[in-house]
C-alpha cells in the first residue's frame, strides 16, 4: 500500500489489543507511512510481521512498534485525544519503548518529513507524560 498523503511506502500493522480502544476509528489495523508518518486505518491486519526498520532503524519492533505507530496516529490531534495519547504512550513505555527517544530519532532523520511538527508534539508529549 502507498501513502495517500505522499505516495511513499507504508508498513501495515495490527493495532495491539491493549490500545485498540484509543483509536478514533474502530479498525483492527493501520499502515504507517515511512516518509510522512501518516497512519491510514486498515480493515484487515497484515498476515506477515511488519518490517519496522523500513520506518527507521531505531523504530521499536513487535507489539512495541505497533504501539508506537498507534501513538503516531494520534499525536497530531493532541487536544482531541489527550487521554488516549497518554494511555498509548504509557503502554509503549511498559513495553520498553523510550517514546521521546524514538521521536527524537525520527525528527533528526532527513529521510522522514512528518506531516506534523514532530519537535513541537514531542515537547507537548513530554509535558503530558510528566
């Protein structure tokens, strides 16, 4: 699947059961764009495990990667999904993800051009999660 926002490749993933309630659309899967970080809801989870290294070498793997991708789906709407973002970020941290470090690394990668201001959202997330 190609990103509807920028036509780059995407990584399809199943939304972890622990954070499905946080998503605005009740869909079991999403596709994370490797360039603009847009997450597109999907009706069918992929049959294969996602290759998170296609997003970034520092992107978490397994359920942690899917949880981080779910967080990226919400972070552009911090005002609307404050509680959901908090819950998803805390779940990611419980899986061993340093959410702020992942965002820092994504922000510093010139190959990634997020559709949102990643540095600004990172600062807001830091306040939210404090």
